[in-house]
């Protein structure tokens, strides 16, 4: 459109100014998981408030309670909320991001100081720094888009509400309560939501993400004798808890990745034609995953099956055993009680409760068959529901068109295999469509050393957000 | 006999003197596994040399090399060797014991200072202290018997050679080389051997021990991707090493304790009539093992089956997994390589090599069946052969009669389910019968807090050794 071409021009001409904004943000080491950085996290919230206020947003910090950090009770990082525009004839878009980051130390293997944004001296355009892609780059992308509107005198096409939290890397404590309590206040009138806190599947293809797997985490607890025993003295005389546990764990999943718990497969929502097409359209080669895992141990060489395995089918992973010998070397102990840990990734129709019912019944039935005198208990230690949203919603259509305009290609439609619990909270409490619209590439290395965001992704991401807002206004709801 | 009744009288009349000898020995904290006690270990060797010399034994310390202790290269504790008597018309008996002890700290839960021998103030006759039963009490039992002969003017009925090591609790480093190098020198002419470093099966019945199980310790190593992966991103797409490992481990042993590796059971030496009778004669109730394990999770309630399970049949224990998540809590990692640890207790005809051949073939065959793209390797990380000796040898007949005389009952004939590697070294290098003749009871708590030796076991043990030597002289070889 006329509006966005002016905006895009301004963005291109002001690249160094926008990169400077990101440099300022990366320069504040807002690590939420370490009390040593508590003032920096506060400073980062203030930085956002200043920037937002300058851009015409009514912004404020709001407390969300207290928590224990490194043994001390301290305030949780505040949420930063803001809104701009209040036109009843416009759609109201809610955006979410987080201003806290993962820890980073130069000694861990960073090429440059992690809290100094460094443009790759080799000219690749990579912007290195902790938080560059997760999630300061995307958050500032929104601010950049606002500035471009302001500086070019372009009217914002939507009412914009925003919430940026400072505790995402550390469990988002307090956020669910805040959303619940502000549901009919700050969040009133929100039409749809956009979150930019995930990544492209590869390094070349933009994507829109419309689903997340959930997770049920279980422990099978077997106990027998009341003390650890020496296998010399007692091996061959007793029911060993490890034997029972390993036997049960071996019956959960086949080496081909098939979940062996009866009833689980039957629950999975059938694949629709639209879904099938979206999976078949994803730009993905087996080399991508082989590179990512450092080996060729994929269950199949079929790309669609591989993608569905990661994104839309449940999976069961055996994580380990607590209470047994796990160090280097040899120890001949018979542990008296052991806990086997496994998790099941959940997908639509496979929820926390119906899955757990099947798991508990099956494990107990199989344990009975062992004829052991030990005791067995199966416990769900953590549950998170799967999430899926309508990828043909007007918000996705707007993002799709924005991607075509800015990147010159249609986006892949992906789902994340992992969970982003806060997405589920927003979806459940606000009941709106959420479009996950990533800015960074699959190799950005969020949470790793040498985290980076490509200059082109940062700049095009800014344009993408602007374009998306304009398309959103134009789409029929 | 006339001779031993004089000796027994002297022993009874000099109880407090003999207990005082044990108090002096326990008072020297000869912990071999900690550099802080290195001088005390030396002091303990000197104490033995002094005592032995006073009793007419030609005793000396001999170096056995160096080792790394707490990061420093230091001398290994010396062996103390001695001999008394050189009559070609007498049998030559070799005895072994160890003068080093396990670590002990009052804070660990000791009722009294572990390095101060404490007579139970409640009058039970228990003598508490580290090393009281393992192995200072038995070692001093031999010295007491020598003193009784000397003080009563009784001629020793055998030539006696003795070797006491100071490194038993820490792997007996250097001892095998010493035995090998002194085979035709110090050890020349040895007719049989007696070791007192194990325990009665219960608290009431003396025993003679004629066998030890060996042990093969294995690791199954499965590797797949070259880095740990997140189960959200990759669960359902790859062959997970843990799935393969758990599957393989589940195929090693049944919940009924049956080893599932083909060929293993066929190798076990058949039970002879004599063996069967010896097992049936053992004083043992299921309550004994239920008390010892703190539960009723025995594989059977048949006493003979239980004893054979512990002593003469192989067993397979699954010990744990290295490389997988093993802490408290939940972690959703897919470990890239894992090592499953298990051991097989070996019995006659089931040796290190033939067992390992079966294990490696079976695990590799089963791995092939999984159809996994991961890599599998089975490694024997440690092997120790089983040991058995003739329980009807004249040395055992002598010990049997001595037990009847001193304790008023025939001994049980037991085997140890665990290994005592040094027994095997002596048996292999010297080729003599070895009678394991324990002094202490099954509840003495060697290696535990509040280790004790009952006064009666210490005093009767002294008489037992004297009686044994006299019977040995009288038995037809
Ligand atoms: Zn993030
Ligand atoms: Zn993150
Ligand atoms: Zn010992
Ligand atoms: Zn010991």
C-alpha cells in the first residue's frame, strides 16, 4: 500500500538508528534468573517505558507479585503494558513479548561480549548479542514499526495493546494471574493477538505458527526393600525395583517411536485436508533435521512424516531414572526405590486428563502382569495442554499477505513441537486467535552462545509488523 | 585336647588383656582411603610388627609400590609379613588379614567415637569401634592365639606364615604382584590358607565359607545424535537412544530374576548331592532375609532356593543409566548417548569370558532386531572370576571340628554372594585350599556406622583359631 511503502522507505533509510535501538536494549543485561541482575531487569522495563512513551504509547509498569530468587524474596519483574489508539472502528491487536533474557557469560564461548550488540565484522550482517533474537529484536520490531508510522505521519491502522513481561525465561510467574485479573480491564476489547517469540523452521523460509504440543510429565515409582542393597549379597534373592521399572518403561514406546499405550493413537484428531496441504507445503529437507541433530537417526526419511512427528503427533520420550546409579564407573548397588521419568507430547484431542487415565491404567495393568512383590505408583508430575488455533483466521491471512509482500514468498505454516505455556494462558483466558509470527531464523541460537539476529530479519521483521497491521485492518473479520 | 584346654583357660582368664589389645588397634585410625590418615596406617603396621615380634614371630614390613591418593603419589601401605616355626614335620598354614579400615566419622551417626573401642554400657558385651570386626578383631585373634601358646608354654602345632595388608578397603593395590613375586620365596611350602574376613550368615550360627561369586560388570552404550536434544523439538522424529537402551535392558532379566541371555543357565555347574545337603543344613529362616532387606520382596519363600539364589546361582542386576536425567524433578531432554550398567554375578563354570561371549552376542542380536539407526556397543568394564574350594579338605575338617568344640555346634557351610578378589589371587597363584573362617556375626555392620564385634565372638574366635591349628596338625592331609 501507499502507507506501507512510505514506511518501508523510512525503515530502510533508518537502519542504523533501529540497530542502535537494539544495541541499547542488548546492552542492558536483563537476566531474570539471577539476583545479581535484578536492577538491570528493572532498568530494561524503564527503557521500554521511555521508548514507548516517546512513541505516543500510554505505557506503565505493573507489579505482578513476589518470588524467591537465589534464596531471597524479591519483587517479580513488572509487566510493561501499553496502549495506543482507541478507535471503535478499528480492530484491536494485542501483542506480547518479553524483555528478560537467558544468562550469558563471555567465558561460555561467546565470540564477543554477549551484552554488547556486535555486527559481524566478517560482513554477514549478523547481529550478535544475548536477547538479539529472543526476544528483544522482535519486541523492538514493534517499536520500530510505531516509530516509522510516527515519523512518516502515517495513521496506525489498528488499536494496539501490548504486554511485555520480564520473567519469561524463568517461568512467567505471576503473568497468568495478571491476565486473569485484567481480562475485562486492560485486555477488554482485544480482537486478536500476535506473539513473536519463536523461529523459522529453517534459515530461508518465513513461517506462521498455529499450534503447540502440550506435555504430560510422568514418574513411575517402584519401591521394594527399605534400604539400598549390595548385589553380591542379595542379587538373585529379591525382586529388584530396577528390573520392574525397566520392564515397564520398555513397554511405553517402541524403538520406532510408536506409543504403545492402548487408546492413545485413537484419540489423536484426524488430519484434515487443509492440514495435510499445509504440512506438504513446508519447505523442509531431511538435511535440515540431520544437520540440527548432528546425525541421520531420523525415524523416517519422509519429510512430511518427519514434520508431523515433530509437530502434530504425540511422542513419548524416556528421560531417565532417579535413584539408580548414574555416575561414571561401576557401582554394584541394588537401589531400593527408583523413579522412571518420561513425558508425552500432547496434541489436539489428547489432553492432560484423558491421556493420564490411559497411562495410569496401562502401567498398573502391566505392573500386575510382572508378578512382582514391589510397589508401583504412576504420577503425573506436570501437565500442559496442547494448543491449536485457526490458521485461516483473518489475522493469519493478514500475516500471510504481509509475508508475501515483505519476503516475496508465502510463509510455511508450522507448529512448534514444544510448549509455550503463556500462549495457552492467553488463549484460554482471552479466547482470541493468536498468530505466532516469528522474526528470527532457525539457526539464531536463542539460549545458546553467540545468539544472533540477522540484520535483514530485524529490518524486514519491522516492515512485516507494519504490513501485518495494515492488512489486519483491511481483512474482513 | 590337653593343649587347647590350657589355652582356653588362659584366654578366659585374660579377656580384659585381649580386649585391651583390640582397643589399642582400634585406637589407630588406619583409614587407607584418605591421605589424612597415611601416618596412622603406617603406625598400625608398626604396631603389628611390635606385637608380632614380642610373640616370637619374625615379622617385617615390605613395600608394595606407589599409588595416587587424593591426587598425590604416595607409597602404598606396606604389607606386614611374618613367620614362626619351620618344622618340616608340621603343616604350614598361611593366614591373611588386613589392618586398614573403612573411614568413620562420629557425625555419621556413631553412638561413640569410632576410633575408641567402647564396651556397650548396656552390658550386651558388644565392642563398638571401626575395625573391631573388619578386620582388626580377627587379625588380633591370631595374635591372641599365639600369645596363649607362648604364655602357657604350648608348642605351636603348625608352622605359621602370615600376611596382613593395609590396602584391602581400597582395592588391595600391589598385593597381587607381591604374591606373584614371593610365590617361591616367602610363600614357599604353604600347605593351606585361612582367611578370617567375612561373617556368619546370621547372629547365632558359626560358618565356614567355601565359595565366592564372581562378577562381570557391563555397559551397553547407545549413541545417536551428536548433541542432547529437546523432546519438544525432536520427540517423534528420531530414534531416541534411551528407548533403545531401555528396550535392551528389559531383555536381560525377568522380574522373577531369571537371566534371559540364552546359554547362561546351561553353563552353571550342576548341584551335587553334597552341595544340596550343605545348603539344606544351613540355619536360615526367611525372616532373616526379610529383616536384612527391610521388606518381604524375596523372589521365593523357599529357604534353600533363596540361599542358592544368593550364593550359588548367577544373578543379573540392572544398576542404572549414565548420561540420562537422574536428578529430582523434570527435565525434557533427549540424551544423545547413554550407558546402561548391569552386572552378572558369576558362579562355577560361568566365567568372565564364556559369559561375556554370550552377553555380547545376545545384546548385539537384540539390538539388530530393534531396527534402530543408533549405534550400540556392549563393553565388559570389569570382570572377576568366581571361586570355589573343596569344603571337605582337611583344613575345613579341622575348622569344622574346632567350631564344634568351641561353639558346641556344627558350622553352616556357606558361600558369599559377593566377591573377595584377594581370595581368588591367593588361590590362583598359590594353588592351595583356602578356608574362609569368620569370627564376627552377620549383624556386625562392617563398613557401617556402629560397627561392632561381640566380646564372645572375639574371645571364642581366639579359641577357634587355636583349636583349628591343633586340629589341622592332627588331620590326615
Ligand atoms: Zn523467548
Ligand atoms: Zn527464551
Ligand atoms: Zn575386611
Ligand atoms: Zn571391609
